[in-house]
C-alpha cells in the first residue's frame, strides 16, 4: 500500500502470504497491460464497425456522407487516448518511495495531439497492425472486463477533473461538502485537527476538495485502475487543462448529434498541486474493512459517496464506520444501492433495501439527523440520448455509541 502526503510517498506493509502477493502482482500487471493495450482493443472494435459499414450497398452508404471521416476521427482519438494512458503507466512507479516526474503543458505534443485531428499524428502512433487479431484471439475474453474498466477510468476523469464534470460534482460532492462545512464552520475548532476519511475515493477529487478546505483528508481506494490514474493526476500534473482525452468515443449508440461523442475534454480543471501549505492529504490503497479494522475511534468524519454498494456485505461497512469513528463522530453519505456483486453467481453478496440499511445504521449507534433523496447521474455523457439517473440516499449520521436492536418504522 502507498500513502500519499502531497508529493511524498511512504511504503507501508501488510501481512500477506507469498501466494497472495504473487496473485496481487499478477492482477496489477494485468491492470497495467489493459491500459497499454487499450488501442489494440479499440482498433479491433472499430474495425468491426467499419467492416459492417462497408458491407452496405453504395446506394445506402451515399445517404450518410462523411461516415469514413467519422471513423478516421475516432481512430485518431483512440491514438490520443492511448497517448494519455501511456503517460499514466510509463514510467510507472506507483508503489516506489521516490519522486514522480511532473507533466507540464510545455510538451506541445499534448496540445497538438487533438487540437486538429486532421493533422499528422504519427508521433503518437503506437505501432500495431490494425488487422492483427492476436489480441482478440489470445487475450480479449480474459481481458474484457479490464478493458471496460479502462474506459470507465477515462469517463471518471471527466466526472472528477474536468469543467464538464462540474454538474455531476455539484449533484454528488457539493451536498457532502456543504454538510461538512456546516458541521465545522471555518471559525470553529481548527479544521486542521479534524480527520476526515473518504473510502472509495476513486480519482480523489472529493478528498482533494476536503483537504482544500483545511481538513485532514485521507482517501482510501481498492481499485488499481483508480489508484494508477489518481496518482498520475494528483502527483504528476501541475498545470490546468494540459491533458486532452476523448471519453465518449467508446459507444456509438444513443448519440443525438454526431459531434457529441467526438467531443474532446481537457483535464484537470484545477491545478491538483494547489493545496494549502502544510495540508495533510493522503491516499491509502487497500480494502476498506481490512485497512481500517484496527483504527478504533480514530476518525472524526467518514464521507462515503457512491461507495456503500461496492460491499459484498454492506453490514461490514457500517460496522467498520461505527468502529473507526469517535463518539460524536459524523458519517456523511450519498449514493444508490446498485450492489456491485449482486449478479455475479460465483461471488458472495448481501443486498439490503434502504429501509433495512437504515435500521442497521441505527443499530450500530447512529442518529440520522439529515436525510433526503438527491438525484444523481454518474460519469454520464449528458449530451447523449440516454443516461442513468440514480435516486441517491443522502444522510448525515452522528455516532452516539448507544447501540440498539429495536426495529424501526418505515421511512
């Protein structure tokens, strides 16, 4: 695991067997490989789309002008995305105790890579044979879910670190930040003594915003996809909007205007290094329950955003949060209950209704003081003809350390 404190890295150790360590290394290598093979996977997909199009009659094709230009644009946008992904992983030193190189805008290749996709992009080409089916034949099946997570990571960059993601952040992060600031006004007890934990931190924007407001802020994340990408953004980028990505090219369905899925997005919308002097902002890798099981009454606040439904057993999460919060500590939550493991037949999964979850929360010694439903989208293309809105539960619960098994009435 690695802990980030501004630009410093500290290695921590955990007790695992050699076999577990080997499996973890294999998984990590597979994650890195899925980043590096993004282009090959996408080119295979795009070739299929082009072949389907070319199978049409000339009479039909001439009714949709510029379709070939669209395919060519997507092909070059794939190259541009791969260029960014390659920066994320190469050179990759996520778990090494050393300073990371920074990414700055003076590298004009970054600016030029997508400002005009009709220009020659050879300097960004990753040499491969577009007709080569080696990836598909040998790796595609075992890597399919990993490639989906790479694409999801690109979309997450929009949500967390772009101007275009500001609306979603106002729906999800802002209510949490407003509640946190209301509970700890700037002129009250020094925020620099208030320890706030943000498990399931993703690419780290919510934790960064908390640190920006003067709190001790620690992110916790389990996914290597998120850890690798957040490390790149938080530790190696020092300028605003110096990276350009194409997050919506992966899906050609439900597109209202052709340009909508070809739109470039610049990140980050703020300078990640722009934090108060002597701020305490860290990131810990690992499973939430496992990492924090021995930190009894160590935290003043826990904030969970789109996190609770990542649990195989959501009661474990509630129990851990109750255990690590001090008496009088605050838990602020926002998110749906789209249980991530529910449809995987070989995986353990407990799915509670919100009513049942609410009763569990009370039984672990919490009083819910602020509760409402807030509608949220998540890493959505808001220009698309279809995207999902979640009716998210928002609550602020205060730990009173009086546990009860009383069955509560319906909400």
